[in-house]
């Protein structure tokens, strides 16, 4: 079981943590939301939770919880710039369908 980051995503996260001046890594999770059922959560971690599961990917610590890991196992987080747009992209092999707006998914 694992969650990984591309080099571009890891660089972006490291740079953002440096600008914030604090942070241990990022937390990836899922929540019930959207028209397809689930949405991704991404936040910076300053204090780990006692039940956190952690992975190290390209020098960045990725935190998640057991419930979310069931939906995120095998996911690769990428960061891409396309023209004026930039953002994180979840490459999740567990996704069966996504909504038209790309904000939610189901497995």
C-alpha cells in the first residue's frame, strides 16, 4: 500500500512548506462530496494525528488515514502547469467514474 508523489509535486510541496515556514508534509484524504460521491482533501500537516499512516515520497512525508487509504492506495499525486492553469492532479487507479467537472469520483 502506498501513495506517491511525482518529482514536480514534491518540489512544489517542499517550496510551499518553505514559504509557510513550517510543516511536516501533506495530508491526503477523501470526503463524501460532489455528484459522484467522493472528493479529495489535501492539506498541510503541522502536527501528525495519532492514527496517521505515513509514506515518504521524494523527500516529502505524505500523511493519510486508514479509511482514505482504502480509496487512495496506488495513487500518484502530480503537479502540472498548463498555460495559465496549474494544480495538483490525482492519478488514482481505483477511480471508476468521475463527474463532468472533475471535482468528485467514485470507486
